[in-house]
């Protein structure tokens, strides 16, 4: 499906890309790789939504930050939070939706969280995860279980929504790698 603005396939010529998926799907890794391959600027959403000490940025400030980024001609976002999802979706050329199996996302999340907690690797803005907090009521693991069905339904409905840009639904790591290999190098 050619893009009227660029004349190319929006799956490979998009300049404003939202990578969406459940926690642990690999959104940040894929967004970073898209940026590295294409030269498009990547914005880590967690850095925009969490301050040091795991203090959540007020939703209105989050929205302002995302609006400023999305006003640009080229960007890659590694997520879209529901409180401001309309902003990037209204400007995106492409939504890359990671519709990976639950067991895979959970395994990736647990592996990443445990390794980062043990190594005290910063997740965003100097914040680190702890093993003690990994299985509390508010932990990222519990949030993943709560949000997985809802996010999956949302992603699977998007391709049929004519108000949205093209949606690329990727259902396996192999499909992710294959699509990434189709992207042209440094198009900035």
C-alpha cells in the first residue's frame, strides 16, 4: 500500500512510528533497533513518564511531553500510554504492534527484571527494580498479567480501524526480525 506523501510502502518508509505491545514484548528493544537502522530519533517513553525515585510524571505533563515529540516530522516511540495514546496515534505513519505469546512476554519480563534488579541496572531516569518489589501487588509482573488481555484485544482490533495509520501486527520474534531487516538504513 503506497504512501501518498512518500510514494513508498508505509511499512518501510514511515517516519513517525509507535511501537506498541504488552510489558515484556520487546517494545523498547525494537524501537531502539528501528532508530539505529533508520536514523529516526527514538524516545524512551519511560524516561518521559517516570522521574527519579519512581515518581510518576503527572498525566498532563506526560501529555505535553509526548505532544512536543509528536509535533516533529520524525520519531519512534516505544509505547503509548492510554492517557495520551490519541496524540501519537493521530500523528503516526505506522503502528508496529507486538502481539507475542503471553508466555514469551512473561519470560522476557521476568528475565529482564531479575537481571536488572541483581545488577542494579537503571531502567529509566536512574530508577532500578528490586527483587523484593518484583512480586508485590503493584509490581510490573502483576501489571503485565492485568494488562495483557486488554492490550492484546486493542492491538488486534486496530488493523480494522480506518481512523488509524497502517498497523503491522507482528506475532513472533522471527516476524519482528524479518520486518526489521526490510527497513532502509539511515534515512534521516
